[in-house]
C-alpha cells in the first residue's frame, strides 16, 4: 500500500544529519508493505526551491540496518517506478537515514526462513530492482554514510556516482561466508576498477575505508571530518549526503535532456565495440538537436547570462 503525507517543518531525520534541509522539502511519499508495518522503510522526498528537481530516495529500516528484505525490495521498486516516470526529476540521491549504515546487504535472518523457491524468487526481485536503479534515466548518486557491505555495496554500484562519508566502510565480504557476490557485484565492480583489483577485494573479503576507496576509483568524492576519532559518529552521519547534495546541485543547472542522453551514451560505452559506441553517441546527440533547451543554451551564451533549461 502507498501512503502519502506532506512535509513537516522539521523532517524526521533532522537530528541525524548536520545538513539543514528545512524548507527545501515539499512532499514525502512513504511505501509500506503491510498495514502491520511499524515503520516506513522506503521514503521518497522531492526537494523544492532552488533544489527543485533533486529527489532523495531514503532507506529507513533501523532495526535491521537497512537489510534488504522482501518488503523493502518491493517498496524500493515501487519508488523507482515513480521516479522513472517523473519528468521533473533531474537528479536522484540514494541515502540511508540510519546512523552508521548505508545498507547491510541481504536480510540473512529472513533468508533463513525461506524455502529454496522463495529464495529464488527473492533474488530475482532484488536483481531486477538493482537493474531498475541502474537504468534510471536520471543521474543517480549514492551517499554512503556508514557500512555498505555485500548487497549494500552492490546496490551502490548501480548508481552513477558514489560519495563516501568519513565513516563509510565498503566491501564484498561474501567469500568469508563461503558464497560469492550474487547481485551483480563481480560484474559492476570489474567494469569500475578492473578485474585484478576486483579479484583482490573479493578473494580477501577486504573492507575499505573512504580514502583507499577513493584512490581505487570506487567512490568519486569523500566528505572528510576532522574529528573521526571522537564520539561524534551520530553527528557525522549525513556528511556523505551533504556532499552528495553539493554534487546534485552542480548537475541540476545543466540541460536535463542532455544529461540523460549523456548518461545513456556513457552507459553503453563499456559494453560495445568502439564503432557501435560512436554510433550510439551520435544517436543520443541527435536527441538533443531539436530541443528548446539547446537553443536556450545558445541564446544564453550570446547574451552572457545563465541558461534556464526546462527539459524540452
């Protein structure tokens, strides 16, 4: 079932993050799998004002550290469906509202109660959710505040960009449990950093802190804190999200159709031969030629002002 409510003056996560969102948020949609659910696990927030066009997709399952359960995955897919059809959405940030964790991966307690056929259906749904996130037309940014391990790390790999907070921990520790990454991690991480680096991380089940992850090219930026060694963990939760918002605000003024076409072209670049990749780029370029935004960009350049793009 889907429940909708308007924003409140003080959002529920204000105490969890140093970022003051205040009046930037206008509407908040919450998905709940059953009437008996004690809390909403997936929340979609539309920003307003100068941040209009930015959407935040928040995971909120604190008792299970955002572990991927059947209900959470189902709700997540419904949120993605709404985002995909939202022509006003220009940038999407995926974050956690739970201090110390982005996503703990699969819900192993729930998995233990499943039959083999239930496991197969769940894995299909989870992999489909990851593909749906990866194929969103809008640019996506994962804000990694806390642990993103196993399926949680694989979830972040489906985003276009990853921004790490000072307490982020990243890794694919599945081999330490006598299994392997099963939600696309071996494929997506290999495309990101190459087979040798991926093998090193998977074979050893090594966990990475933000700076090593940045040097390897796994994350695009790190929100650093000068007080990592103290007891300010709860206050530091949200620094990755704050930095992700800064990145979203840099993307926001650019032509939305151009950004979407650029994403489509780049996504195909690593999976096709060079000739096909150039053909795809040309096809994507052709989509921006007849747009009013392209003409607005030329006018703004001539008039020495900032362009105002409308996505048409």
